[in-house]
C-alpha cells in the first residue's frame, strides 16, 4: 500500500502502472537492512496527504538510487528515427497532455515544441540552432532543430536523467550502426562531435545588454521537488484569495525548481490552478510583475503552443505605451526565449522604436536588429532610420555584434543600400581574425542575400575558412559554400577544406545541409575526383534522411541536381524523386515551384542514363514545363540586344531567317540557342521547321528595328571591295550589298567608334573568309551522313565562375548534354561578342563567319 501511494503521487495523475512494474522499480533495501526498514506510519488520504508525502520523500532521499528508480518507473518507448514515419512524427508532436482550466485555458505539455537548451553542470550557454533562413516561423507542429539533428532523439527525454539520456543515445546509435550501412562505417572513420553555436553570444560584449535581455546561462540556483511542495499546497489553500503579488511570487519561486523536475511540476494540477489564476490577474499585475511572470515562464519551460500565452501577448501589447523602450526590448527577448511568435507585440515595439529612434544606442540598436531577425520581418518605414543609425554607430561595433547585425538583416530579408552593405563588410574585414565562426558566417549570409561581391573579403575567406574548417559545424560550412556558389566565387582552397571536413560530420547533417552542399559544390564544378569521399558521404547522408523529404521535397531535388551537374546519379534516390508518389507530393508543394527541377532531373537522366528503366515524368507534364520555360524565355532572354543582334547577323550571313532557329534545344537547361545546320560542304540547311511558334515580339518604338533577310555571299568581288581599306569610298555591288542596320544603339566602345563603316582585315581574317570553299572541296568526298548541327550560344558573365573560365554547374551540364544530343557548341563569348557589337556590320559578319566555320 505504501509503495502504491508513493508511486501514484510522483506520477501525478498519470495512468497508474501495474503492480509488478511498480514493485520492480522501487528500491530494494540494502543488504543487511531488514525489510521492515522501509515501513512507514499509515497515511491518511485527507488534508494531510501532502504533508505525509513530504515526510515520506525526505526519508526516501536517504536511500541509495531512490531518484533514479522513481525516474525509471516512468516507461518511455522510443523508436530509431528511421523507423518513425513522418505521419507518426507529426502525430506524436501534435498529441499534447492537456490540463483543463476552469476558465477554459489549456496548458499543452509538448516538450518538443519549444526551444531546447543544452546546459552543462556549470551552467554553460544556451545552444540553439534557429538561424536558418528557411524557417520563417516557429511552428508547434514542427519538430525543433535539436530533434532534427539527433536521429535518435527521445521525445520524453526530460523524464530521464542526463546519464540515462547518454546511455540511451549510445545504445540507439550502436544499434543503428549495425543496421544502416554508410560510407563512413565502411571506411572506419571516426565520427566527429557536432559543433554547437550560440546565436546570443553578442550579449556578452557589453554590460548594457543585461537590462535588455535574459542571460540564459544564469539560471536561478535550483531547488528540489520537496522544497516546492509547500508552495503548491499554499496554492490549493489560498485558491481565489490569492493576490497578484502571491501569484507572481509563487511562479518565480517555482521557476527555481531543478530542470529535471519541470515535467513533474507542469503535470501537477496545483500548478495548472496557479497558471489559471495568473491569467485571471493579468489586468491587475503591475508592469514589473508582468515581466517577472514572463521571465519565470522561460525557466518553467512553458510550451510556446500554450493558449494562455495568447492572453499574455494581448495584455503586453495593450500596455506597450506604458513600458519603456528597454522594457519592450526585454519583453521581446523573453518571448524569443520562450520560442513564441508574437507579431502583435513586435508591431508595437517597432512603432515605439521608430518614435524613439534617437534614444537607440549601440546595444539597443544591435538588440533591436536581433529581435527583428528572429521575428523574420522589418517594417518598411523602419529600414531607413535603422540604416542611418547603423552607419552612425558602425565604428563602435564589436566583432560579434557585426555578426548579429548581419544575421538580423539576413533573417528579416532587409535590403540596405549597396554602400551600407559594403561598409558593414569593410568593418567585419577590419577584425576578421577576431570574429567567431558564427559571426563570420553571418556576414557571408548577408552578402549572399545582398548579392555583394566583395573581393577583399572573399580573399580573406580563402585564408580563414581552410584554417577554421576543422572546427566548424555542418550548417556553417554549408552557408560558406552556398555563399561562394551564389556569388560564383570558386576558390579551390575553400572547397577542398570543406570537402575534407564534411565526411566526418555526416551523422549531423540535416537533409537541408546535404542538399545545399551538393548544390554548391556541383554549381562550382568541384569534380568527384578532387575529393573522392565527399560526394558519396553526402549521398549516403541523404539516404539516411529520406523521412525528411516528405516535409521538404525540395531538398531531395536540390541535392540530386547538384549531383547531376557533375554527372553523378544515385539511382535509388533518382527513382524516389521521379516516383509518381514523390512527384505528386512535389507538385502539391505550395511554397515552391518544383516542376522545373523535376523536369531538369528527368531530362538529365534520359540523356546520361540511356539504360534507365526506372520511373519517368509523364509526357503531359514535360510538355507543360517546356512551354512554361519557353514563354518565359520569349519575354526575357530572347529580347536581349546581344541575342537579337546575333540572330540578325547570322541570318544575313547564312542567307535568310530560314537558316537560323532561335529555340531551346534542350528546354531542361533553361536557356536558348541559335540552331544552325550545315551540310557536308559547309552550306547552310534550312531549319525553320524546327522553330517553335513565337509570340509577337513587342519592341518599344524608340528602338524601331528593321528586320533584314538579305544574305551575304562571300565572293572575290566582295573580298576585293573589303580589301580597299579605309580610303575606299566606293559602294559595294548591289548583288552583294550588306546593309548595316543596327537593332539597338549601344554606347561607344573604348575607341569612341559607333558601328564603324570599315573593317580592318588581316591575313588571318582573309584566310578565314575563304575557308568555306576550301572546306567544301575537302568534304566533297566525305562520307558524312546528315547535317552538322551547331548550337550557337550567346554567353553571359553569369554562365561562368567569376574571374574564371569554369562554367557553372547548369551550363557545364548543358554543354555536356548538347554533345550527347549530337550538337557542336559554338560559343559567342561575352567579352568578344559585347565588344564586337560596337563595331561595323561587316566586322560582326566576319566574326560570326570565323566562329561558325572554325567549329567544323
């Protein structure tokens, strides 16, 4: 009977366990101690229950292992993450232990829905990882990042001691290694520990932050469960007679309970009663009491999904005008620590900040930008004042504060002027060696968002990243390479150092990390041979995270396209991505347009895996995407001056528009080509039947183009006329007339000439102009069957890595696929063709003539 009473009280209204499990979990008297040593005086079940139980607890505390035994009496059933489907995860997350209040409020106990802070015995800093740009809001339905990182997280781990958690994690990981093959296990490489970051490290830079934020490393001295029992008893005794001061004082005292006992407290009906009274007293709390109660909620780990918090947000929003700017920033910080989105309150904060912008010093400004970033939004009318204030105080910022400013601007997607961003990066560069890894990566994030190419900073990264990479975590490495790919900056030292570090961190990779790393490396043309273990390890990481693709289908497609850029096709993952079920899931994805990615992957598989027997996209979907891409090309790239001029000049050179077809030869590569066919004698073959029906091109009247379909035949007479040079004023024969009608006026070139009327010919050019006849005679006896297909490409600087001849991933894949499809690529280089555009019509024709016939 005594044992039953003890366990029933400590389980606190939970479902009573069966008698055998209860008895087996209760501590057994030590050897030599008589069994009756556990006998206690009979307990009554009237008003003295709590007091008697308190006495019983004090006696049990002297017994060895009593706390562990009582903890073990609570059954916890877990599954490895691979065995838990996404539906089961979402169901488990959404199932709460609800405690009903008489006033209609419900406290949802859901440990996985609020921020998880990891602290060591010394009270180390809170370690969180919510700095990702894809997470635009905090969702109670979504597993937190600490759960996503740990494949074998225990949803009820707060019921267990830290030592038990460690043992469970080790057991699950050991079992998983025996079941799941991986590239790492086959190579017997050790698994590196995960690297944690502290997004609130900037709060240590100045003592002024103490009044603006809560220091999560300074938790109140913990008290034991038996010490809070009298408080809970007072709650039941006072009931409706509690004053606001009593409610706030009780909550503050209860917040000092040891973290391991918080689940026990939250499931106690006396605590639920106290929370109900706190809501009833909301209107009569003083401002100071409101702040104390909200701070106690942080330590009590009240879940962000609790409906009670909605009332607190409304009350604090109503009183915003009565709070100082410092108090408003503190309240916003407390909401951040709780993990609840409070857009209504933040709006009031931003209004107050705009009214008192002159009162914002360095700590207030930095903390405001931190709050703006965590809220994922910055009011438009606040951007300009914040930018001016930031430029005024920029010289006073410390390294970690610069990193926090960049992260806040990045998360809130706030665009500053190019000059302001450059100054921020210049400031970061001045003490880059003193910056922490987290701050340095935040600067890179904001550069990526602002699309700022800062040569000096990137050169510094070529020194810093290889030095820091062995100590950096996966998310940081991912953001480094993602910024490099976004800015088209290819540095072998950076890529090689990241590629060497990543395989040891694969167990800590989220699907997002793996996919974006693959995309970045594939985009920058980092070939598998350069680091043999890199691509296989990340591919294996994606296999281990298949369950995450149900929520994030874009991650699978991103990773596979990155692999396709370097001609890698893991067939099991490709089959998954092209399966009807996954395609349907991707098409239903409301946030992103994934049709184009599916289309590109499907076409790449068709070309590079000719023996592929797996699933393919349906013909109707392929036609739909191809038409969508062509319509976009018609309204964008097809109208660019360099494309229009190349098309017109080729038509003049080859004899008419029927010999040039402007189309997307390979629609999945999302770019256009000018297609030309030549026979074995080098004579043009009509290709107009290949051209798609083009929509009427709307050209502004100021550009009044004239379409010319006159061909140019290179004859001896034409050469003679051209050879007369600059002093010749005779017109060309009408039969070989070349009309130089520019399609659009362009600024003068470096020499100040605009479409010169003469051409300075060299011996090489003369020889080239006569090549067709020679080639024609050479090919008279050729056994070549079918026309020679040319794909003329008008390159852009965005097709290449910056200051490099390395094609970016998609364009390198396009070149490869064109060759597989039987085409010869003729490239009109950006530098060459842009300079030629400013020259005469004859020079353009000569340039194109060389390009076309040199490719044969």
